[in-house]
C-alpha cells in the first residue's frame, strides 16, 4: 500500500466498493535533485493532470482507456503519487499517459491500473521523497480560476497533498454542469491550490461545496476533510470565504 492511497468520499468501513476490483490512478512527479519544483506548483499541476486524464478522448466512449477509467471510478477513487528523475522519468514518459507542465513542475498521469498490477517501470519508482517547499508564498488566486482549499490543520507530504488536490479537482469536475465544464476545459483548467486560514476552514467544510474526505489508509485519520473545492462565480456557497481570504 503506497503512502498516498486515498479516497475522496468515505472512510474505510463497510463499503460495497471494497468488494470490487481495486484500481489506482498513477501520477508521477518529476523531481530532479538540482531542480525540484515548488510545492504549490506541483499540487496545481497534479490537479490539472487528473482533469486532463478525465477529459481525454481515450478515457471515454470506446477509447482504449475507457474501461480502466470506468472500473477505477466504480470502486474507491485511489490516486498514487510517485517521483522520478533522469532515466526513470524518461522510462515513465515512454508509457501511455499524459504529461502536464506547470510553471516548473512536470507531472505525468497514466490510465488506472489494478492495485497490484503496476507496470514495472512505474512500480519501481519511489513514493517517499516527495517533500517539496514553496520558496515564496503563493501569489493571489488568478481571476477565473477554481480554488482547491487545503485544510490548514493537517500536515501532509507533498505527494499526499498532490493526491488530495487531484481528488478535489475530480469532485469539482463532477459537480459542474456541462456549460461550466466546457468553459473550464476550453480555458485550460485554470485553478489554484491554497491553504485556507484556520478561522475560515470550519465555514468552508460546512459550506456544501465538494469536500474530499480521506480514507485514512496513510498519514491522516480516516474521514479527515482535506480539500474543499470551489469555483468563484460558478460553484460557491453562501458564507464561504472568498479567495482573497486564503493563504
């Protein structure tokens, strides 16, 4: 079990999804020794990578990834983040997937695989070592961007937080209507990941916006709310903090 196997909705109790074959969505972040990406950039790039996978023509209809995506969504929605550099990154890039680039971060997302059936070149990659930092505080949320609000009371490794940001983006995508989805996709999925102010988090978690709740397999307690997803002007809730209140 990797340290980033998480679920966006329920804790690991008696859940009928556990009786189904389990799949995982692999994400690989490029972390070169001399040029690691900034933490927030990596989180935002991972979130966009998940959205790119969900909306890729290969993942729907009769596409070659459609069955794997459907099986993955039918069980627990697990995501696993691993790191690669040098030759490892090049080998990962040769496998079917999508590479998404942020300001500096590079994340490659792959179609879901069975929990115990990873491709060799991905299975050998390390889960640990994804602790990243922001050299400077993230700037203001860009106009027209969705916001994935992180719980300020939880300490998560960058890899864990990347998986949670991916969950938040996925729940937000599911919550939007078709018009909003089309506009967001055509704009390139603008989004920001920010940590909510401690005073604002209770209102966010109770706002009725999509909330990611961790399954508790690793790092944090089962049922912990990790991310609240919003889209100012598109999907927000009365009384919820605005992006300017985030840090």
